[in-house]
C-alpha cells in the first residue's frame, strides 16, 4: 500500500503531471488548460502557507501515486473553519484505494487543525468514483448545481458534499 506524507518540493512535478492529465481528459476539474509547474508551486505555497495540508501518496520507490489538499472554502473570515478538499490520483491508480487513503488522512489532518466542516465540490455529477469515495468516508450529499460548467462541448453539473469534522456545528470553535 502507499505511504501518505506531506508533499515535498520534488513531488510537485508529479502532482502537476497528474493534474494536467485530468484537466486535459476529465471533467473533475473545470480548468480548460493545465497549469504549469510554476503555478502548481504557487498553489502549493498558498495552501501550505495557510497552514492547510497538501499530501501525496507514494509507493515504495517514492513514485507519487496521487495527491490531496485542503484549502479555504471561501476567503472571507466567517468560512475559516470550513475547508474544500481536492484529490487527484494517477490514472493507473484509480480504484486502488489510493484516493480513499489520501482523503482519510486529509480529513484527519483537517480535524486536528480545528476545522469543523469538509466540503467536496465535485466536478461532473457523473463522476461516480469521486462521489463514491467521499460517501464511503462519511460525506453526505448537499446538492447539485446543474449545468454550471462548460467543458468538452457539454454542460457539466457540480456536486456538493459535506462532512462534519470533530464536533462539527455542535459547539463553537476552540
């Protein structure tokens, strides 16, 4: 099985390649052009600079099999206890459990950091694998925004799923 750890600078090229594949071939991301390595470095610095986790799954040889990160759901201060999760797995690792392992550790780290809500903003309501892994880890369907994205010549939905972390909304923040 893969080892889950914090992302290192030398992992970012692999993260960029994985993401580029999904931008160019899939509907999980609504980006139309894959960002380059410099942009992925900038995004990584932004996320980790906010104290949010950015994780990779690596095999015994150190090959990056996938990555996941949490970022602010929205920039306004009232949202500071809610994080949006993102997970991308190498194409040949789909269905191997890598995504589930990444998401489980990401949620654990978010909860440890004091976050109270995890949100999944899933591109394409036909993205059954992503919906399934989020549901398996306790996310519940919040709703679907119909036809809000246009990619590959068709309209795409966005599915919103949510999972309380720690005591969720039962108490105020620590």
